[in-house]
C-alpha cells in the first residue's frame, strides 16, 4: 500500500465515524482484523484485543446513544501501510450535561485497502467520567 492509499482508508474511517455510517466502519476492515485498546483488563473491561467487528459491537451501546459525536483529526502520520492518527473526540450523551471529551492516539495497519489492525490509546478517566463510573 502506498502512504496515500493508507491515508485514504483512515480518513474514510474517520468520516464514517463522524457520520455514524456503521456499514462503512465494518466494511473498511478485513474479516480477521483486530482492535486492541490499552489498559489493565482487571481495571478496564474494554482493554485488550478483540476482533475488530466485535469491538465495534462492544462500543455501540456506549457511543450509539449520544445526541452528537464528532472526531476532529489533530494529526495523521502515514508510512506505507501504517498510519498513526491523533484525534480529539467530543460528544453529548443522552442525559442532560453528559459530555464526552477525550484525546486518542490510534495506530492503523492497512493492507490491500483493508484495515488489518487498530491499536488504540485512550484516556479511560475521561471515558469513565462520561459513563459516570469510578476507575
């Protein structure tokens, strides 16, 4: 993959996330793609590796109920089939005053036009604050 092809796939992923296009989020990934999230599994139930499709399904109840959710690209560095994406996520939950604000770094590996893996480094304090949970 060229850097521009990889950049295009990652940008399509961001666009699909911002428009709530779940079909595209699923089809951008290879069938055996994985999605890993940083953290200690004994403290953070979302941490660890899952098949990409399962990860999307796991996150749907959290983010799918938001009144609004936007991801702003702060940076995207690409070399060949690997891209590192830095985003600022902002959203409004279903409850009055329930706001989600986080900064996330994600590493994508893209091959033959499909996402092969995602490694996500997220601030769980911000996520748990949005969910009203203690970390």
